[in-house]
C-alpha cells in the first residue's frame, strides 16, 4: 500500500540516486576532457568559476527571481487570510514564517524561493487566491513550504551550477579541440586519439545529458513536495483538486519565463506540448494519480 510516508521516502531516495549519478557524471566528463587535453588546469579553472557562480546564485537568486516576476511583498494587514494559512502550516511543519509575495496575474500559480528556511519566500498569484477553495490553497501552500523545508532551492541551485559547469567545460573543450588541440595528435598515440574522439563526442552530448538529469531531479522534487505537502495538511485530495484546477486553466502566466518556470507548482506555459524528458514538472495527471493513491 502506498502511504504518504513511504511515498516521500521513495522520492527522497530516488532524488539522491539521481544526484549521486549526476556528480559521478560531471566528474567523469571533467576527467575525460582533462585527459584528452593532457592538461587539467582548465578543469581547475572551471571548478573555481563554478564555485563563485554557485555562491552568487545561492545568495541573490531569490531577489532576482522576485524582481523578474514583478512580485510585491504583502503584510499581515494586506492579506490576513493568506497570512494565517501560512502561519498555521508553518507551526505544524516547524518552519519559520516566510515572507509572502503576490504577483498581480489572473493565472493561478505559486512558487517558493529563498536560500534557506530563515529566508524563505512564498509567492502566490492573485489568480490562485481567487480561484481555489481554502483547503486547496492550503494544499498549494503546504507544497511550497515543503520545498523550503526540503532545501530544494539550495539543491536546484547546485544542480543548475553543475549543468552550467558541464556546458561551459564542453564549450571550452570544443573550442580548444577545433582551434588548437589537434596540433599534437601525432604525439598522442592510439589511446590518445581514441580519448580525443570520445571527448569530442562527449562535448556534444554531455550538455544535453546534464540538462536531462537536471529535469529528472526537478520532477522528483515535485513529487516529493506533493507527498510532504499532503502529509502536512493530511488532505491529499485538496492538493489533487488544486493541481487539476491550475492545469485546467489555460491562461499563460505573463510573469514567468524559461529561467523561472521550474520554480512554479505547475508549468506556467500553457498549450505547449513537449516530451516528458524535457518537462520541468511531472505530468499533472501523474501527480494527481499519486496523490489519490496515497493513504494517511
């Protein structure tokens, strides 16, 4: 029997399996490139650059996302009902009270951001507040609080930086290979030539593979937040209904873009069909089925 507890445990295990595989993949790519070049200095340079970028993204990404989304912070007096829902769920979850932001948009959606629980932010559109019943809105907010509690913002930042690292390394390697790396082919030997061919192919395929891994991790974290959110409210049906209503609404969210789409509880771009492999979110029907198949 699928319960809220074992569903959350399963999604957590799968996420860490993906992350471990991702790290092994990144190290392997770096090793092959460094071996083909016969010089690991560029690899070290990429690592340092990625660490700096990671620090910047972790520290300022929430402010950038909120500014891009044109979100405005609300006080207790400006949104008493929303404030009390968030406050009650935070007490239940043992989380500090996050800041609450609103996006003036009739399309129903929501996201969470913030570098840690003490700097958490819940962002809701006016559309989701107007179109969902209270229990459904509680389910959505519980889902977003679960992202904060599970440190998904930190995780997604690390994964994005790893993808950027692989892409940057692949671009630099191709530039080196096609503009200067072939001059010493005669000194490489057969093994060196084979390694060079493998590295060239990998420089083309690795960024695509890294992106697919990033999306797979993102989808698993959505399943985990669904399960944890349902566990928090003890009402998985409410979140299932909320997801159905959000999915059924065909208004595109004007504030969303490719850089922020993965943060929202459901894909903010409507009417665009893509392969499941390239989805930032699991199909809503799969999430609803999982929620309705759980028992408390």
